[in-house]
């Protein structure tokens, strides 16, 4: 599998498990993409709380799965190539681990590898309001080349449902990896108000 086609997806314990699930659903149906999935223990809690899904349900959506405790997995090494990684959603705990290069589980390690290899790292951080530690950690990840992508819904495309909002957000993440999709209409400018 060419490196450009592999994508690492991590689901952590912030609210918004639906973003990771939707990403996996779309990528499963995208030809030539191989997803590598990681789910933290708190991520499993939220999958159950928010979507009535268990670990097996979500793992069934991925091509390859890894335990976050398997620090010897393929994706723990920079020599195993990938197009990059999305943490969807990303908790403040995982954000802090990435910002400080802790590599204390396979999610933080894979993110660390993604940054050191200068590949694309997208963190769909979710918390509100932010404290100074959160803000500083987001700055640190940005300084290292990562992309902080909080899943904040837009309203200009007139979403009719939560699913529309989720698809819009997920579609913009796919744009960051130049992965084609038809999840959301493209903006063509404001129509005349005259
Ligand atoms: C229902 C629920 C919702 C949570 N929502 C958030 C959240 O939006 N953002 C966040 O940073 N942590 C949130 N947490 C706390 C994290 O799950 C917790 O900090 C956990 O240690 C994160 O671990 P992880 O990064 O390994 O997934 C939530 C926890 C629960 C149980």
C-alpha cells in the first residue's frame, strides 16, 4: 500500500465520537485508502455514551486496528509510512501528551512520529471553555506543524440536521488530506441580496 493511502485515525475521550465514526465510515467507502484505528479507553466510554457503540463496532469500520498499549506496532515507527493522522475527537489529555512529546501510549506515539516525519497531523480538539494550559498546548502543536481543528459547526451552508453539520466538518478534514468527497456542498459565494 503506497504511503499516501494510509491514514491513522484515533478516537479519544472528548465528546464528539461521531466525528471519528463518520470519518471511518467515509474512508471505508473511499477506494485506495487504508485506515489504522486507535481508540483510547475513555474513547470507548464515549462511543457507548453517545452512540451506543462498543469497541468492536467501531473497529469493524477500520481496515487495521491497534491497541493503544502496543507501543511496538507498525505505526510507532517513522519507517512505516503514512499520509498522516487525525485525532477525532481529541481530548485535552491527549492534546497535552502530543504537545509535550510524551509518547506514553500508541496514540501519543503515532502523533509524535507524524510530527517528526513532517506528515500531516490534525487534532479535532474539543473542550469549552479553554484554560491557559489548553491554549498553550494548542500553540505548541501548531508550532510543531500540527493542525488544530476544533469541530465547530458552520451555519452558512444551512445544515438541516446534526448529520449535515458532522459531514461538513468531516469533509473539511478530508480536504486537508486532499481526499475527494461529496460530503458537503462547496461554497460559491454569497448570492446577491438585492
Ligand atoms: C462523557 C464524557 C465526556 C468528556 N468530554 C470531554 C471533552 O469534551 N474534552 C476533554 O478534553 N475531555 C473530556 N472528557 C474527559 C476525558 O475523557 C478524560 O480526560 C480522559 O482521561 C481522556 O483520556 P484519553 O485522552 O486517553 O482519551 C470527557 C469524559 C467523559 C466521560
